[in-house]
């Protein structure tokens, strides 16, 4: 890998979130999945107007409040404290899902256990382990106009999370169009993984070795660079 250490040199979750935030278009209505994807709001570029939606019934929330300044009556679906932007609104949980199912969200960004080369997503249950709790993810992947994923490129055991076909229970079929990983930015086109960006330190062969399906090259592959100090 030309000196590249997969565990030490990969992007952190914050750095992946920063990269994903750069692609969210001005004026978009966006839902960020619980957990890791919620970090994306922190890195919204200055001057870009994005309206964030949360499943528990808030539209137009802002950045997280400073520690000690939380109002715990104001939370997102992940039970994290939020602030409100001017014009923010509250609504019933059923109305929130009507927005999702009615196709009113431009983008949903979710985490993943597996993403298949045809865009299938598995992100709610690993085999038969744990209590089934898919939440609103199944609605989001079919209601949002576009679905992106943020994830580590490999599992904790070093296995691929980008695969030919998902082996875990599916959240959605053919729904993912772009994946931001700890090593690369990959589009899904015509049921293929198309490599758009990769970390400068990793070779194509090394990246392919930790990817469970063929990476296709269409045009130039850009360098995936993240500013220092992103945390």
C-alpha cells in the first residue's frame, strides 16, 4: 500500500461528514440519519442555506447548542439537543412521515452495514442479532429524492462494507446513489461502483483489495483531500 496504514491513515467519521457536507446543495431539504450522519450538519459550508428535517417533527433546526445551554424540549430523532433557525416549525410525527413519503426531501444521508453495487442498502440489522428496529430508514430511502451513505470502508474486522450483494436484511433496494467512505467517494451507476475520489496515499489496487465488488474508473479519479483540524 506504499506505506498506507488502513487503520491509521483512513478518514475519521468527522472528516467523512465534512466531505459529505460539501456536496449538499443550497436550498436543499435534508434528513440526516441518527448517529454518525448527524455530524454532517456541523460542517455545512458558510453561506449555504440547508433546511434540516428530523423524523420526530422539526423542520429547520440549527447547530447543536453549546454545552450547558441545551433545552431538552428541543431534540432531534437521535435525542440530541438542537437549536432552531428563524422560521423553524414543529409538527406531528405522522405529518413528518407524510413529508418523507410524499417526496418532499431532496436528500437523506444514512449510515450502513453494507451497500451493494446495485445500490441496495442494509443498515438496520446484522443477521438475526439484536432487536429489530429499522425506525424511519425504510421510509427515507424510498421517499427522499436522493440517498447517500456515510460509512467506514471496512468493518471492524477488516471485511468490505461495499459488496456485490448484501447479506444482511435490506433497508431498501437500489436506493443509494453515492457513498462517502473513510477511503473514497464512490457513485453507484448502472449497478456498478464508480470511483470518483480516493485518498492520495492508497493505491487503486489496495483500495480494490478492501472493496467487495469491482471498482470502475470513468474519467479521472480525483484526490480525496480534507482540511486539517476537522474533528
